C-alpha cells in the first residue's frame, strides 16, 4: 500500500507537537559550556550549549534575559533551565531557556566580579579620583533606610562625637526592586543641591541578595559623579560591595562610617586641654628663663659698679690708640724708606748728573740732537750745561766715517 506524502511543514509541525507534548522535554535542566554567545538588539540572546560529545542551539527571550544578574560570556560553564522545542523555519530543535546560572558559582558572585572588572577598567575606582573627607563637617547626609537600626546607630554616634554637625536623613529603600534607582537618585539630589559636606550611604548587614542594591552599576556611577565626599557603609566588615570601591572612603560598618565622618569632640577637647597645658608650661619656662637672665644682668658688674666698666673701656681705648699710633709710625717709616730708595734711583738716572761731569746736551728746535747728520752749517742750536744753556750757531759739521776719520758734511 503506497504511503500518502506530507509536506515539509506538516512533518515539521508534527515533530514540534511531539516535542512540546513530551513531559521530560517540557522542563529540562542541562549543564554545558556556552559558545557563540550573541545578544541581539531586540534583547533576545542566542548561544550554543556544548560538551565533549554534542552541541545544541539555545535561545533566551528578552523577558527572561532581563532577569539575569550576570552577563553570559562564551566559554562560561552554566546550568540552564528551559524546554526543548522545534523552530519550524530552520527545522532545528533548540532549547528555549527560561533561566541561566553559572555552574559552581552563584550568579550574583559572577555578576559582582564582571561589574567590578568593567568599572575598574573604566577608572571609576581610580585613587586619583578619591576626595578627602572634610575635617569639621557642618552637615552630614545619611542616604539610607529611615527605619533600620543602622540609621539610629549613625545618628547616635554623630550626636555624641560631633553634636555641632547637622544630620540630614535622606530616606531610600536599601533592598528590593527599584532600591538601586532610589539610592542613585537621592545621591544625585543631595549633590546637586549641595545639602551636605559629606554623605554616608549604606545599610546594616544581610545576605548578598539583601545588599545587592549597592552592587548595582547605577549606584556606583552616582557615587562617582558626586562632588561631595561619599562614605560607603554596607553590611558588616567582611561584606564588600561595588559601592565600597567607587566611594571616596569605605567604612567597615555604618557605625564606623559615622566615626570616620566626624571628629571625636571629647578627644578634640582633651587634645586642646593638653595643648593648653603644654603652652602654659612652655610660657612658664620662658618667663623663668627671662627672670634668671634679668637677675644675672642686675647682679652683673656693669650694673653694680658702672664706673669700673667705664674705666675698663677707657683702658681698652687707650690700648687701641697706642696700637694705632705705633702701627701708623711703622707704616710711615716703611714708606719713607721706600721713597728714599726710589729717589736715589731717580737721581742716579738723572741727566743732570751726566752734565755735572762735564758733558753737554745739544738740541735743535726743542729736539735732542743724537747724530751729526741731524745738523748742517748755519743751524741754531741750544747747548745745555750743568749750570745753564748756551745758544750757538753751527759753523761746520764733521762726522767720523767707518775708519774713524773725520769728514766735513
């Protein structure tokens, strides 16, 4: 008997119906490794789940993907929940995923590490961006739940340590859906209106899920935007949140945050009293030294016998006068000796000495005649002698040749 042929669509619809009716395939839990992960602009997510022996296509629709606490990545080990069905257009069976969680590590822990790494790379945790806390804040804003024990502890500690500061409670939800948005909006509001000198945001202890609002990116970015210094005080000391990294200062607990925000007034007053005592002691010591110096001066010889001091000064001046006089005489004597030696040298070199020995100096028109060649018959010359000058006229001029004989010129 010949079989009645069916269309591809009919066969595909039949297989899809079989898969959809299977109770086991309607709700499966599968472990594997993500591969070819893609997040579509529509919000749907597409990926492949594989192990050593097989692969299967998966799709996660936008409504389910929006509930994820972490960002899936290729190569990540996961456990997924969903149903197996057939996509008629491709004729390929796939898993329609309703929830996804990391294998071996909680989804919140993975989400925490992913966001921490990404914000660190953007520079939100850079120490250079951290602002110092004010030394004496006048206003402290508490961005936290108004009904928790944490806010009461902070108000009590702030009032005890620094009662001069005005405490402003800025009420927000600190857990549950929408809490992160409220915290971020309140931080922006306080900063925009400059309502405080320092902000404390946080809450008391709880599970990781309870503290999760302070692990949201929107809160971290709001803290980073604040121009007012922010102290993060979330949970107990072992608890660490993203807001702790983004804040200017991390406090171990809300109570510790209140201690960090303001100075201890009692300790400050005690310190001032100690400084006052040290100042008084130093001043008393200074006055004692001045009294001792005054007593020493009052009992000194110049004050008891001022005439003796004057006599001593007179003796000293007389000694200086004698030393100056002796020194001046010695200098004068040396200069006189030097003058005598110089005068003797000049006298020995004087042309008058030469003239005194019978020599004469001839000059013509004011110039000394050094050679017979400078003269001719009829020249008027002056002959300088030791005791006077004679005006003469040259009659003849003779000079010696190389042989020593005289020749008329």
